[in-house]
C-alpha cells in the first residue's frame, strides 16, 4: 500500500517521473491512497475537475480519513521531531501513512525523512 503526498499533482504531467510511477504502481495492482490533508492541499490547486477525476481514479484505497488515531500519531511525530511548525501538515500526512501501514510516496523527501526514525516508511 502506498500513501500519496500532495505532489501527486505531478502525476498529471505527461512524461513526469511521478506520472510514470503512478501508472506503474496502478498497473502492478498496488493499493494507492491519499491522506485527507494531502488531498486538501491537492484540491487547493490550481486544478481542474478533470484532473481531480483523473487522480481520483488511481486511488483504489480512497482518501484516508483523519480521525483520532491519525491525530494522536501526528501529534507524536510533531513532538518527537522538535515541534517544527512548518512540518505540522507533513506530520498529519506521515501519521496517516503510518496508521494505514503504508509507505509514503513523496517528492519532498527532505521534510519527510525527519519522520522515518519514528516509523514512517518512504517509497524511494
């Protein structure tokens, strides 16, 4: 299972690395999902309804809810990594991946690698 970060928008760009990865994962039967915070950031766009539908079609695992389990995990990650304010939403996305036992696919490995020692697995 792979949880997609916000930069899944690059999956819409023909010839982009992210586009090729999305297609490869989808064709291999990998379950793909998005965390609610990542989906929110994605929808902030700019993005068209057609593009939303195209990415949504890849999400066989749907859009994972952000509930108490994810909130508790996000707070743990945020506190364990030094309470860096700019990483609050990233902690929420990482927590969703951890709670779903999924690896996180992101082009933003620099920010997310801080969560790896605390249980996050990245797609590299």
